[in-house]
């Protein structure tokens, strides 16, 4: 009994001290200064509650039992309890003054009135935010808060972005590396429908997998089961148990998808969220108006600033347009695009790179694509692709062509530019991994227009890709993309398969097919199957005979068939049927040079 009297207060004291440690960590975060300033009253209440818990724990702790028999120790304990009870946690006068200035600036943003610069500079000095990097740290912290659904953080982020752009002229080196416009795209790209719950048909917030292997949003599948439906909604199978396994991998993919498309995760679709909608609307209004002011300010710098100011403005635009569709529209409306295109002609490598990175982000918006193209943008982007001062600018240009080529009309315009496709091929030849990937996806998109096929063949892309596929220094991801482009060429009746055959691609492809199996190479092997099938169809006996003579190929096909998807399994079946038919007819020479498409099963 006596042990319990000691353990319970000690446990409560331990928990209270842990909370105190977490509070102190939050208060001393260098990247959360403005956030903690605006939360000062709430922080004070938290400290008060923690210290009251500490005092209560000390009150309940029998000092004589824990060995504190000395009168001086007891007196010290009682003194501590008394001081904890008397502690005050009100915000200091300077904190109140600074937070009021911030609120005043936010109200001005809502009315689209420029805040008093002297007041904002006082707040920055008070918080110790002395340079671009420290201001950018505040922005990044607030971005994280917004992703977790914090409306007030949106207002503050608009303010801090404004301060970062307006009050700090110099981007120090460490901060310069904070963000980079990295283009990420897989040819076998993600289908947004795969992220939607089969029940609600909306993107999932909390994906969970049930015993049948299907994934649903937790709230929807729970409602389904509560309605006495012990079956899988998608397959109709009876559910053996109601265990819900969180699909953390898919949840991370959904987060990245939302981030790339300017959406907030989580979505907060619950009913309680509607009570906060008006406050959030005000927060969003303040952030949007601040962004519009920033767009006007940076566009003016692009138009009239020094080359250093233009480069810095382009970099700010590059940051602000990376994830937000709204920001992209703001800069379009401010007239920044024309100035960014002019900056591509600069002999300053950093200015050119920043401008190209900003245009890459802007080109993702459907309304901005025609603005870029109609303002001689294609010519200038291709010029950077061919002669960009830095490799980074060239790879950004390749990615920009990919986004522009999503419009069918622009695929023809890009293909008709005599430097576009040859420059993409040159980037594949001499660029780094990211440059090669950007060029590949651009070419893959351009191949959706049949008239571009012969232009790609004329640019000698096929022998280059075949040589790279056989290289031991190329990553599996790039090989997958190389094979996807080769397959796209081989599947169309424009001589692509014949060019691939002449480049002696079969040796490299068969070697990949027969290499040791691994998860990282699985997609590459599946692309090999698609390529071999297309070459058998469009080249006929020449290809089939070589494949039949390779004794290890059939085993590799059957091995992949056992663990492949239904789509690739059907292609493997078609390929095996072709090889078996040739073997059975090997004594006859009646096989035509090109096999008829009707002779085989095709599932694309």
C-alpha cells in the first residue's frame, strides 16, 4: 500500500515533466518563432496546467517515505511546491505588442493594403529573424502546419512569404540549397483513380487493407461493416475477419500526390470542420491577398530590377509555384511569364536556371501553357535545352517541354522545331540521371503524335538507347524508361521495330530478361516482354528465330509469368504462343517476313 502511495505521484510527476520538456522544445524551436509568438497566450495556459500538475504531484508525494527525512530537504520541497503554485505565465508586454503588429499586418492583407514596413521590420528584429534563410525556415515550418490542417498557419505563412520576398535582398548559400526544382515523373505514371476509395470514389485520407487484400478509406469501410455487410465491397468475397491494416505506403503516396498537386492533406471532410470554415476562409483570404502582393512585387523586380534582383525574384517564384496551383495563377495574372521568358536570354547562369525552374513549375498549369507558347516560349525553352549555360537549366527545359507536350497541338509545334528532338536526344547522351529522365519522358509524350516518330528515329535515339540499356552503369529506373520508349517506337508501324532490330537490341534485351530476378528489375523485364512482342509482330521471322534459338529465354518468360500482373501475363502468353508456333513450323519455310497482327492475341 505504501509503495502505491509513492509510485502514483512519481508517475504523475514523470508525465508532467515530460510534457514540460516537450513544451520547452516547442518554445525554443528556431523555425517556429512567429508561430509561438502568436500562440503565446495558449502556451502560457499550457505551462500553467503543467506546473499545476507538477505541484499536485509534489503535494501527493510523501517526502518522508522517499527518504527526504532531513528538515532542510523537506523545506526545499515545500518551497518548490509553493513557488510552482505562485508562478505566473502571462505574455510579456513586448510579446503582446509584437503579436498585435502581426495581427494588424494580417488585417491589412485581407483588405489588400500594404502593411507598414517599419512595423514588420520591428517584428522580424524582435523575433531574431535576421536573414533570408531564417525567414524561409519560418515559412517551411508553417507549410508543415498547413498540411496538418491548421488554418491560422496559412495566414502567417502569407505574411512570412511577403517578408522573405520584400525585406531580404540576399539569398545566402545555405538557403539557396533549401529548395530545388526536381522533376519527378515515371513513364508508367500513377493513376489518380488508384488513390480513390472504391466506396466513396474520393481520394483516401486513411487507407486500410482488409483480409481480401483490397484497400478502402477507413471511415467508409467501417460504415460498410457496421451496416451488416461482412463482404468485400469490391470483390464480393466474404470477409474472414474485420481487422483493418493501415496501408502506410499508400498513405505516403497520397501525401506526395497532394503535395505535387497543391492540395492539403488531410482533407478534413468531417462535419466538425464546417464550424471552422469561416475562420479558415479568413485565413486563406489573408494568405491569398499576401500572395497577390508578392506576385506584383516580384513581377516589378523582374521588369525593372538589376540582374541580381531579377535572379532572386525568379528564384522566389520558383519556390512559390512549386506546389501551389493558386500561386501559379497569381504570377500569370501579374505578367511575370513574359519577364521570365526574357530572362532565359540572360548570360547569367543563375538567373537563367532560376527562370527556367520557375517556368517549369508554371507550365504545369493548363491555363498557363498557352500563355508560354503564345509568347514565343517554345523557341526560348528549346534554346535553353540546346545551349543552356548550366546542365540544371537544360534539364528544367526538357521537363518543361514534357508539360507543354500534354497539349496535342503543342506536340506538333515541338516536333517541328528542328532543334527540339535532337537536343532531347543529346541530353540523354550527355546528361545526368535527372536530365536523361526528363528528356525521356518528353520524348515519350512527343511519340503520342505519329508524325514525331520518324523525327525521333532520324535523331538516332534508337542506337543510343540500345547502347545505354546494355551499360552496367545505368540505374534500373532509367533502364525501365529506356525500354518503355523503345517499346513505344516498336509498337507503331513507322519503322521503329526495324530500327531497333538493326541496332542489335535483341542481345541486350534477352540478357536483361535472363538476368537474376529482383523487385527492382521486375518492371524492366515486363517492358522487355512488351518490346519483344512488338518486334515479333512487326519484324517477323528474323526476330522470332533468334528468340527461339535462345534456350534460356523460355524459362525466364515462365518465371515472370508466375509472378506477373494479369496484363503482362497475357502478353507473355502471346509471346510464348508465337515462339511455340514457330518451333512447330520450323521445318517449313512458308512463314512470312512480317507476321500478321491477326495471328496473335494482343492485350494492350
